[in-house]
C-alpha cells in the first residue's frame, strides 16, 4: 500500500495550527479593543471644562486682589508724602524749585508718574518735575470731570477729618501731567489734602499713576501661576502679563466654553474692579493635552496587544513543533539509517549499500540522492584540497577588505566637510554623514544610486538659489571635456553659506566637497561693513560717501541737472560731552542720526565724517530754494531738545553747502567747498547755513595763519597780562583783580580775545597760555598789598593734565603769593565731567588754600547740581543777567535768587557786567558781595592795577575807577 506523502502531513498539520492561532488572535484583538475604548471614555469623563474654568476663576480673583493691593499701596504712599513736615513746608513756600526737588524723589519712591500741588481753589502751584507745564496742567484740572470731586473733598476736609479721593480715571477725563508717558490709557488718581500746623487745609497733592502696559506685580503673578493676565478698560487692552497672547487679546476674549476662532487660549473674564475688566488666560493646549493622554492610553493598550500577540506566536510555534515531532516519527528510523550511511561516505567508505532507494516517498528520494552523492563524493574529495586553499586566500582578502572599508567609513564620516561622489551616469556612489548634516537631510534620504537630478531637487528645498540656478553638485555637463575644478557658494534658508568645490574624476563622474563657511563669510561681510560704515551710528563713512559722490557725478553728467553736498557740524556738542559725559554724547549722535534720516528720502545719502560732523548728498535736480528749505528743516529738527537722563540738551547745527557741478566736478572738491561754507556758517553765528562762495578759501587761510601766529606768540613775548578790578560793593574798596590775556600782534595790532581764545581752546594751545598767565598773574599779585587777590580763568584742558596741581604750586612758590590770595575760576562744564582726576585736582587746590569760583553761573544746564557737587568759595553771576536787570523784572528775580542762594550756602558772589551807577547801587542793595565791570574799571596793564590799588586802598564811596 502506498504511504501518504510526508509533505501532505506537514501541510495539514501547519494549516490546523495556523487556523487555531488566527482564531485566537481575532478574539484577543476584539477584547483588547473593547478595553481601550472603555479606558479612553473613562479618561475623557474625568477631564471636564468645568475644572479648567474653576482654576481660571481662582486665578482671576488672585490677580484682581494683587491689582487692588497695588492701588491701595500707591494711595498709602501718597498719604505718607502728604503727611511729611518737609512736604508741607515746601508747598507753603510756593517755591516751584523747592517743590520739584522734594516731590521728584518722593514720586519716584512712591512709584507714581507725577505729583502736582494745588491750593484750596484747586490752582496748580507746583509739581514733582521742574519741567512741569503748570499752566497746561492747571487748565487740564479745571476742565476735568474729577474737579468737582476734588473740590468736595477739600470742602469736607477739616482738622480732624481729611477726605481723600482715590479713583481710576481715563486719559479722556484727565490727560498726563508730564510728557513722555508711554501709551497712556487708564490712570489711578490719588487726591490727598494738605493741612498746616494748625490743622487747617491749605491745599492738596494730586498723584497720577498710569497703569503700565506690563505691570510688574501682574507679571510676577503670571510667572508663578503660568497664567496670562489681560486688563481692559472700555473693551480696550491697557495692560498684560505673561507671554504668547499679545496678538489675540486686544479686545476681551469670549467665554471659556466658546473660545474665539484661531485663538490658542481659553479665558475667564469678569468685571472684578470698577472701570476695569480682567481676564485670566491659559493656552488651549491644556485641552489638547487631554487628547494626548487618551492617545497615550491607546498606545499603552496597543503595547499590551503586541505582548499578547508575542505570547500567542510563541505558543503556536511550540504547538507546531510538537505536532511536527509526532508526525515525523514514521520517517525518523529510515532517516537515521541514511544518516549513518552519509557518515560512512563522509569518512571515505564508499562501498556501503544505500537502503530505501525503492521507496516512492520523500525518504526514497533522499536515499536515491545519497546514492548519487556516494558517486559524486569521490570527485569532491579530489577538488577539496584546492577549494580549501582558494577559500583561505579569499577569506584573508575579505578580512583585509573589511578592515579597509571600516577605515574608509570612519575617515569619510568623521570629515569636517561634506562629500558626494558621482559616477559617469550621474548616480551617487558614496556620501558621508556631514553632507546630510549640512543640508539638514534625514538619515536615509541620501542613498547610493540616487540620481543627480533627485539630489539636486533635495538641495533646492533648503537653498535660497532660484529654480534653474545650479548649486551644490554640478550640472549634468560638469564632467565634460575641458571643464576643470570649480567652486560656488550656496545660501541656505537658515542663513548659512556653504562653499562647494567640484572636481571631475578620471574616467567620468565627479566629486563634490561641501564646507560650511558661514562664520568666515559673516566675518568678511562684517569687516567690509566696518570698513565702509561708522561703528556708532551705522551710517556710511567717508569712503562710502566718496564712492557715492562719484556715482552721483557720473549720473549728473549723463542726465544733467544739479545736486548738493551738505556738510553739517553740531554746535555745542563738546558742551554736552563735558556736561553729561561721552556715553550721553554717543546717544545724542545716534538721535541726531535718526533725525537726519527722517529728513531725507530713500535715494539720498546721510554719512558721518567723524566726531560731530555729518554729510548729506541730495537727489538730482534740486533748486537753490529747495536746498535752503531743506537746510532750515534740518536746523529745526536737530534744534529740538534732546532728553539726557533727567535733563534736556539743546544743540544747534551749522551747515555748509556745495552745489555740483557749479562748485566742483569731483568728490574731493565738492567736500572741500562744502567744508569751507561750513566754516563760514560757524564763523557767522552758528546754527545757520551758508552756500559756498568764491573767497571763502581765503578766510580759511587767514584763520590758519592766525593759528600759526598764535603758536609763536608765547615765544615772541606778544602776550600781555591785563587786570580788571573787582570791588567790595559794601565798602567800595578794591578786593582783587581778574587776570585777562591780551595779544599784541606785530602786524594785526591788538587781537581781541574773542578771536584767539576759542582757537587756543580748539588747538590745545590754551594749556601753555594758561600756565603762562597763571605764573604772570601770581608774580604781579605778589607785589600788591594783602589782602588784594588775583583771579585766573582755568580751562578744562588744563585741569585734565596730570601735573596741573604741581603747576599751581610751582607758580605760588616762585612768586611768593599766599595761596588764599589766588582764585581759580572754572565753568560748570568742568565740574560736570564727573572726572575723578578733575575733582581730585580741585579738592587738592582747595586744601592748599586756593579759592575756587564758579564762572558764568546760570548759563549752563546744571548750575544748581554743580553747587551740590563741589564746595565753591564764590559764584560769579553771568553779565547777561546783570545787564538786563534795569529793564527785566525776570532778570532781577534771577539775580536776587542767586544772591540769596549763595548767602544761604555762605558763598561770596561777584556780579559781572556792572556798567552803570544804577546797576552798582541795585546790586549793592541786593546783598551782592563784589562787582566787576566797565563802570568799576576796564582791563589795564599791571602798572595801572598797582596805581588803582594805591589810589583806592581806603574805603571812600566808589563812583568809578576809570
């Protein structure tokens, strides 16, 4: 009987096992799916919008509480200011300066924007800033809807009961008291009555604090709670805290359960304060995280499913093995005999009979195959030795090749440059990881066999090169005849620059090396930019200006018309530097740059030539009238006050203009002519403009000659010391002389100081000239009787020199003049430099006994600050105020105030410019200590000074010394 095929048995058994496993798999998948749905439903039920809404409501309440505490704290601080005795004293004095000096720091400490003082009739009498426009603020208070509340509060306040007003007021109801408030919308007003020592109400403080666009207390709360806060007034955003919401919260958002389309947050809002609506916001991602948790649950369930499938697979395999073992038993014995036969054949015994060759099943087929093997094994044995030798050779070569491949792969993937190699069919042979990193490709995007076109398309995705412009790997004709090594730059979207170097290969194809040269390219571009632009302002420099002028002249020759070169130089810029410091001067230059750019169009160039000098090249075809109008606009724009910390600085600008091609046909000539016109503008009063005219060059040459002559004036003995008397106004006795410098030029005659002193300051000759006048003055004064003193003007350049104190000491020692009879006059710009060396020099001189006087008091930015920064012995009142006293009530008030201030500081005063008997008597009656001017005596040589001392050493009534 024919036996059933073993293959059939195995197939039937395997089918049964697979069917059983499949049925088990279906059941497991269904059960696991049901469990996953159940878990997701339970998680969704636990996450409700009510929970998030409740949390936002609690945060909303806490934010409102913080804002209320801020408002109450501001009111408490203002009340503390009003209750201070020095506040009441300053207010009762009605002194605007005293009120500003007291309330200014108090306002900053109380964190309010401004405090004003009103009397019982609500008239504004002062405020926390000396720049406060009292008239404008008074008008605003009277026009405000809050005025009636203020009046009622004053009327209801008494000795035992002070009625204050704390309210939120919009900018429409009451504008800012001071300028500079950023985006004012809603403010807190604190009205605090003031009482005198008897408990009577004398007026009130009105404090104004604008709600900040970003309130620090709400910002801190938002940082702690990770909740955004938005504050609205009249449905308009006025303040916010937290990040990520600014573009979506300009108006109050909708309710939590119905967020605005496109918004990325949910909100809870409420009118928690009068006139304010506060909203608490959280990213809508909080809800999305719930969906993420559901996804995580599904993933976890999926992992469970995989594990169960693995268990089922292992079980099925074991079951299959058992079934196969049971099925294979009938063939095990014949196969064992065949195995023994094969073993004998393997040992070289070839005469062993092979049993089972007559069977027609698989065992019979195996037996017949063994018989065939027995016949062929002899041939195999003959070839075995040769095969073993060849195999040994191949294995050795394979090992060497694997080692070389590892070394090549290590070298290739550790290169700092990217590499691609293409064959002659334009298919990629090899590339390294650095190439993928440079272009941002994922691992696996670039594989051997990729065509040039496919890789080129990938590179275009990340590069800025337009379509059709090849970069990276070369174009298809790269490996053509006659084409050698080439390089090109590729600009990527992320700003990086990649240098590709392409080299053809012998036999076709090419290799490309990629190098990231971003930093090198940026450094090169930065160096080029720095070489052609000003570092501080970013404006083009003189090199770029000349190139632009050359191009503009070329256009003018082709198109016709004219254009102007405008040179600008700031007036009084050195004073700003000396007063506020060089950092403030740099900020001023940047602000001037901004204003200049605002006055030109996009085709015109503004350049900085250095220091405080600028230049403008206009467009073609402007008329003379248009250029003049442009210059007037520039003068007006730059002349507007500039904010310098707590002060304002005002600078002017002098402008020189050259018109092409009338005044020059090349850049150097045009710049030279414009510069000559600029010098003329400065010479004729500054803060004006002048067009170039023939003859200006002669004026510049004359000035140069004057500088040359001044350099030799000291050596030739052309300088002479003159002395102008100063008298004690109370006694009429000469108290001292001011030493002044005069120049006897051999050709020009007597040169006025106003012509050569500024030049000496500018060129630095003032140092040698100042040392000369100091030695000359002390030598002359030593011959005068005590206590007649001598005053010498000192420049900033002298004080900045390291050996200045030694110079003064040497002059006193050489002359024998006592130190207390020497008086050094300095301007406030010297003191305000905040230079330790300058301050130490003045202190050392004062310790020696030398008197220090402030010259030209009242003409600078910060005269009062100077008095506080250094203990001067004398104040010299500028003659501009003194001469205006007979005709100006304001000038008389200023002089009287300066004298009163000096008396309170126990500092002497000297009035300059006493020209008439009436001025003399007026100053004497005002309590001024000394006087100086032509009515008292003109500057005269030293011999005349000695004669005056001899004539007026007694104290008769002084009328005139000259």
